[in-house]
C-alpha cells in the first residue's frame, strides 16, 4: 500500500462559481448599504433643503444666525445611537418620497428635542442677558420637562414679529402663563416692572381712558395689539337679565362711569329724550 497522500480531484468550475456568488452577494450588500447611507447623509446637508421653495427664507435666516456654525445633525438628531437610528429610519423613506413625489412638508426634519439643545446649552440661565427677565431654565427643563422649542419657537429659521430671533411674550402667555396653568403676574418675570400706583385706585377703570395721552401704556401693554379689546368687546357681567329695567339704579351709583363705554350723554338720549 502506497504511503503517498490521497489526491482529491476538484470538480472543474467549483471555485469560479463560489467566487461569482460571493461577489454578487457582496455587490448587492454594497448597493443596499449605499441606498441606505445616501438618504441619511443627504438629509443632513443644508443644500438638500434648498430644493424646497418654501424654505429659502428659512435657510437664509439660519445662515445669518449664530447657529450657522452648527450642522443640521447637531440640532435635529438626538444624541446617542438611539437618536441617530430614529433619525435614519425616518430620513430614508422621506428621501425617496421626495425623489418620487417632490418636496413635501411631511418629509422635513422634525423640531429639535431638548436633549439636542442640551448638547451645547449646558448652563441653566436664571436671568435674561439684559437682566430684565427672570427665566428659571432649570425649573422649566428639568422639573417641568418643557421642550426648548415651546419657548424658543423658530429661534433659528425665522424672525419673529418684532424682527429678531428671541422668544416673544405672547408665546409665554399662550403656552403656559395664562393665569391658570402658570402665573401671569408681571412681577414674577419682569425685574424692572411694577404695577403703577394709579392702577390700584378704586376708580381706575373709569378714569384710565383719560390717561392715555399722559402715560405710556405701551411700555407694559404693547405685547398684544388686542389688549384693550379683551375688556372692550365684552359686556360687563351686570349687563344681563333684567338689566334694561334695573340699570337706572346702577347708573346713579356709578355716575359718569357708564359714559366711559357708552360715549357720553348722546347714548342715553337715544332712549331718554
């Protein structure tokens, strides 16, 4: 019996078939990876959003802001692997939807989460930079879990009604500080404003209309153009039921106070000739 090693003959063509299959699988995998990476990479580029006609102004505002140094991923993707995977899962269908159907608002980046803001904004300011407002950021962010964009709405991508990118008072009042959900007392937020002594006079509601030419009402009340209407478009609580018959007695108590709303004695003469 020979001591020579047994030679196994290879079937002709075995290696080439295996090689071709491996190359094919590798090629398919590379294509799939490319088709997944391209959307994620593209949707993080500012130039990607230039194809949206309605975003041109918003992108210009971003470039003019201090956040222009921050890439899209810095704000619109939450920190950590989970945040990036969540973004990727959303960006891939959004990218191909835009290619096939054109730009749609539903395919835009979502608003930043407070965790993204906290990557850079690590300090909790208590008072505004000008010192005129009390802003306990820790209470809002850590205790109440308020998302930053609730107060800092459109901070980067659009100017507000006053022309600069900072929170407006109306946003605070509409979102939380309505007197019920949170306090609406001026002195709770404004460090340089106190209620004028004149406002505490018993007859202030009757005489306040005579003060508009001597007092700058807008210093406190200019935050909304409809401030006066909040009272002047509503009937007083007393003006209901049998008010038409009983108003004469109240008129004697108030004196000229009725004329503040009813425009002088001519109003009364419409009925009382």
